[in-house]
């Protein structure tokens, strides 16, 4: 059994989708959720799925507390789902090739610091792109720069706004993220 930890900072719709997908899976379980935001809605979603969740303070990311928690819980793989903090180097080194992220655009375009949530969709629409999509990639020491695992596209049509693009992206995320995580087990 692969024990998966999710790192999340926000609403947690991807975290919940993963929790649901792996609830009775023969090979993997979501056994932990870690958040850097005490009041994030993801806590409520995880409670509904009985997934142990921990708020981790800024200093605890760096001082070994988080790494110890991951080791104590025998975590094998880390999935970032709307996680806004850079993963500390010690954790990246402890989990080589075992940390993945989902980004709501077609990297390498529209990535990097500050490119998250609605900022991404705003930038995509403003740039007059004819398509956008999601990127699932390995995590390294820079935001959104790790090796790409999979990308899925959707078209942008005249009249689309950041909001309509966001809902197209949401659909792709719900459909594909669990499938790709499963493929990596
Ligand atoms: C998703 O669009 C994800 O791709 C991005 O942040 C958003 C998180 O949404 N990195 P949620 O918290 O999973 O609802």
C-alpha cells in the first residue's frame, strides 16, 4: 500500500477528489493532509473523509517537524494540490521523484511565483491564448519547473472569461489528476 500525503492551501476540491478516488483503492490511500493555512476549507473536506490533517506553521516546514511527521506516518508519496508554499529542499531531497504538483495552465507558460488560482486564468485570457489546460509535473526547488508528467488541454473561445476558463480547468483537474497519480504508483 502506498501512503500518499496531500499538501494544500485552499479550497481543496482536488484534495477531496483524490481522497474519494483512493478511498477503497487496492494500492494506495490518502493518509495525511498538510496545510500551511489554518483556516483553509480543505480541512473541512478532509474531515468528511476522515483523513488526518495537520496545520504546519511556517517554521515547522524548515525545522524538521514536517519531515519527521511524514516519516512517522510512513508517507511514500506527496501530492501538491493547490499548495502555495515552496516545498523545502530537505523534503524534496528525502522524496526524490515522489513529489508531484498540478498547475492550472500549460507549463512552461503561465507558471512561476504569483501564478496561482485566478491570476493564471486572468493572464491566459489577457494574453489571447486559444488554448489552456493543466500540467502535472514533478516538483523541484523552483516553482513550476520540474519535469512534466502529463498535460491536458481545453480550448478558449471568444467570450471566455477567467471564470469560464477556471471551470473548464476544474473539469480537467477532476477528470485527470487522480488517474495520473494512480499511474505513478
Ligand atoms: C487548482 O486549480 C490547482 O491546479 C491549483 O490550485 C487550484 C486548487 O484548487 N494549483 P483546490 O484547492 O483543489 O480546489
